[in-house]
DNA sequence: GCAATAGTGTCTTTTAGACAGTATGGG
DNA sequence: CCCATACTGTCTAAAAGACACTATTGC
C-alpha cells in the first residue's frame, strides 16, 4: 500500500482512539438594578442533575463551523437571542471535573443587556440570573464556580482598559450606568471626571444628543456604542491600586 | 431503576456519543541572535506527514492532571526541558482544520531561553527553530500558521504592559537584550531611558551587581528575574502608536 | 428655594517620550 | 585619544486623581 495521506485517511478509524469528552460553556454577564448578574441553568439531566450550572452543551458537528457557534447556540436556546459580545475565556480540562471521566470544556464569556432577554428568561423556571456575589453560596455543577470567577476576573481586567462593558447595557445608556458597571467589576469608586475624559478620548461611544430624566436631579446625557467599542484599548489603565 | 447519578453513570456508554478529536499544541518562542524564533516539528505521521507544525499531541488520560500537562509533556519531549513560562492561548476548533474531521486543539504559548535547549534541539533533525518572519513562507500543517500568529500577537500585547518577555532570555541578561525582545515584538524602537524607568519601577527584575563586557563599548549591567515577573502588569502601557 | 443628581474647571501628580549629556570599557 | 556602547539628567506632554464648582431637573 502507498503511504499517502489519502490511504492513511482510508484506514483511519476514529473509534480506535481514546474517548474524549468535550463541551462548551458560557459565562453570560449582565447589569441590572445596580448589580452584576450571571445566567445559570438548572441541569435537567445527569450528571449533576438539579444543580445550577453554566449554559452550554456539545458541539454539533453538522451545524457548528467553530466552537463559538456551539456557545452561541446554547445561549440562544436559553435567552432567545445571541449576545452582542462574546469572547473565549479558555479551555478547562481535568480527570476530576466530570464524573464521567477526563473531560474538557471550552468556556466563553459574554455580555448582554438584561432587558433584551428578560421576557424569555422569566418565562421558564430552569434559567435564572444570579447576583455574582451569590455564587459562593450556591451549589454549582462541575467546576463551574471556578469558570465563573475566571470570567468575572476577565471582565474586571477589561474594565481597567476598555469600554466593552457597555455591551452589558441596553442602549442608549447614561455614563452613570456605564461607570457603575466598571465600579462593580473593579470594586472601587471611579471619579466622574476621569471616566468622562476616558470615554471622550476613546471615541468609541457617541452622544445621542438626548437625555433621560429620573425621579430627581438633572437628566443625564444618553450614549450609544459604536462597533469599535469591542476592540478599543486605553494606553493607560484605571489604577486599581490607587485610593 | 432509581434516578440517581450513580445509576446514570452505571448506564453511561461514552462510545454512544459523537467522536471528538482533541489535541494540545504549543507556540514556543525564544530570542536568539537578535531575532524571535518559534519551535517547529516535522510531522512523522499522517496527516500532514512531512510538513512542519507545532509541537503537540493528545492528552494522556492516565498521566495528565490538566491540559497544560499535555502541552508540557510534548515540549519536554522536543526540547528536553520544561519552559519557564507557559500560558493558555485558546482553543481552536472547526470541521476543516484536520482532514480526519471536526477537530479541536487547545493551544498554549510559552517562552524559553534559546541556550537552555539548543543542544537537545540541534541533536535531532525533526525539530528546529524558525525565525518568526519566515513563517509566512513555510508550508505548515493544519491551521498552525494562524495559531502561531495568535501566539505572537499575545506576546506583542504582553510586551506593552509586562516584562514576562524576560523568560525568553538566559539569566543573567542585559537591559539591551530585554529591550530588543520588546522592540521586535512591538515593531518599534523604545527609548532606553523609558524602558529602564519601567524596569526599575516594576520591581520585578533585580540587578545582579555584575556586568558583561562585549567587543566594544561600556559593559552592561546584568539583571535577573524574580518570581513576580510572570504576573506583573504596568498601569500604563508602552504606546505602540506613538512616534 | 432646596435636594439631588449631572456635568465642568482646574490643580496636582505621575510617568512616558525625547534627546542631549556623561560614564566606561576596548583598541 | 577615539569610538562605541551603557547609562543619566532633565524638559515636555499627556492623562488620571482629587475636588470644588456650576447646571438642570422635580418638588
């Protein structure tokens, strides 16, 4: 027999190789009522049946052209829409994380405005937003607590040098709302003036020219994102160590 | 039958699930003769037999406690040692990247001093350092060119706000050498004075007190890393857009 | 007018960029 | 002494932190 790639593939038998468990999970975050929330799903099937865990599933080898598509499919199923921002967090693999054996999950982390899916989420009982401060008290499936912490940490870093955080808000939004998202992630107050300067210098947010009034106080200017907001990076970070 | 996780696992048959191809690959970079180099391996087996590709392999479900262990094993096999710095780059999955079918690789990116493994690498013909500027001209296996570019881009970003780059150098090293690594990654000259200030303020490198003379000119101070170098981040980045 | 919130003026501090100057080695 | 390279002094510019001040709404 000739040693070509064709003949190799002819003889190739995937079942001869060790069996691998590969899933995709997403840490979907949002901002609602001055709190950061993460979307969790109650598992309908074993393993970890009945426990809360991240939305996710298997790659559909006929439908998915890349791993991200599998993440988007599972998020679409639970929220009714695709999130406006998603990025890969990383792969987590170990012999212990799943009782079925050595397993790997590719985790994504995403942002979505709360209102964009609240009707869909409220209509089912197995999907729910949890305050990120609550997750230490929950019993979560597999290593999903670690993955959630990892996702939050990713956005905490991003809050220091980017404005993608705006993708967690419904448009248009006020600078106060956006600043609160940053403050909650960083765990520190940010000067209004400093924050405004950063937004203006970035050029990735635009004023709508309209304002939104609340019960009391002066109405706030409303802003929208531009497509560049996903990739923009400040040269100088917010100083998380400063007073 | 009772609906417990135990009974579920009893009935669980992994072979009933779609077959998944999962590999681990590493982009190992170093600095040698004023150039950035990437380690490539000539593939001994199909698919892509004879082509150059990234060092990598399958997870060993009995030996590896995490994905990173699989990456370290394959690097150890090709260089004789474990790299002093490694981090996960991300998972790459698609139906097209491997002729055997839908496949995923978890890519790592690592740094190592050239001299630490040059004897081992030089002793075999299937492992070789390539100048990173050469990779566009090489025929590479799978999507490894994309992964390499991704790994270089990761360190280009890191060169703007960190000093992990020192892990590509043999210790002790001069500030000139370290600065050259940054310049090659960023693609821009960096002011000597600015770079020295950053190193001093970081506190993650220490002067050895010794110097190294070259053919001509004043001998340069020698520096060593501390363990904090892996995690340190500057608040203010090098400005890649400036002059 | 008062309370409350939004937005601005401006001073200080920090640190990178620029670049000219000095220091220290080999011939 | 000359050359080349290493290192330093110091000015300027950019931008964040701090904080007091003004603006605009509802009552």
